[in-house]
């Protein structure tokens, strides 16, 4: 059974993540043009890892070493959350109570957000959608789960988001109390694992990455509605793996 973090610890983590995401007040960034991914490292001194980091994300997941590590241990039991447009992605901030366990350490789910098209590649191929579930432990260390989606049957979790897409960044909505993040996860919990970074500025490294091997499905209508929120896409191009181990 996963141990629950004290609420005070969770609040410290939330403040840490908020500070990290907004560092570099002058560093406006985007996904195209003069403030796009190729220029992120030059926009603000706080973003330097975006250009000189050696452990960056996303990557191509080809040529992973089969290590038989077993499934990721996840406990997503709490539904609901605030749906809003961060200005870079549709995001759902989740209430406390959803957790995963990594090497005996508990990480609490803070939020999940959507990238269209997906960011991690599989042998050079991209997916139309990738959802990132961002977690932190009591010390502020981050772990991210990635789930790919292909076109097919509609997904109930995505439908709840699509039905509540905000009209503007300052117009949040709320997920229904009976739809939680577990609706966006595959039943099979084996995953690619590697050490990486945030895929947005400041591109901080030391992030534990788990990208599920099994993709979920989303309908063409769901994907179309979500694409309309990204103004041409919100995916960072793949980064070099260098000497990092990539396990599966």
C-alpha cells in the first residue's frame, strides 16, 4: 500500500513546481518561430539546459534494452480536477491522493497535460497525442508517466476534458467527480524507462521518465477538438539519447 504524503509536504512540492515552471520572467517561449524549441536555450539564462543539456527529453524510444523490470506501480483512486489552458497545453490539476511508487519512493500526481502530436517517437514514428502525468516526491524530485494515443475508439477521460475545454487561459472548468486520471491509462503497465528532463523550459534534468509501451485510443473527433487548442502543435522535437540507458 502506498504511503500518503502529508499535506504540508505536498504544498511545498506544488510551490516548487510552480516556481520551476515560471522561472525566467523575461523568457517568453513558444513552439514555433523565433521563440520556438531551437531557440529556447537563448531566451533566458534559466533556460540554458534546453540547449546544452545532455539528458534531455523527449527522445526516440527505439533500440531499448529489454530488462524485464515489471509494471509501474500506480494508485490513481481520486477523480476530479481543474481543467484549464496553461497557454502551452490543456492541463488538468489533480486533487491530492493519486500516487505511484518508484524504488520504494512515493510520488504524488500533481497534474497531467496534453501534447499534440506526441513528443516521444517510436522508431521515428510519432503519435497524434501524448499525455504526460507529472508527479513529485516530498523532496521535489519529479517523475513523469507518458501515454501515447492512436486514433480509434473514444476515451472517456479525454471526452470529459474535451467537453470542458476552456475558452481562454483564465477560464477553467472542473472534471466530473466520477472521472479520474486512471481512465487515461492502459491496463498493461510495462514502460520504457530513462532519465530525462522537462520537455518545456527550463528543461530541468533529473526527471524520471516512464513511457507506457501500450497505446490508448482516441476518436478522430476528440483528436480534432484537442488539436484546435494547440495552434499548430505543442511538441518539442526529439533530443539525442547520448550515453543514457533506455530500458524496457
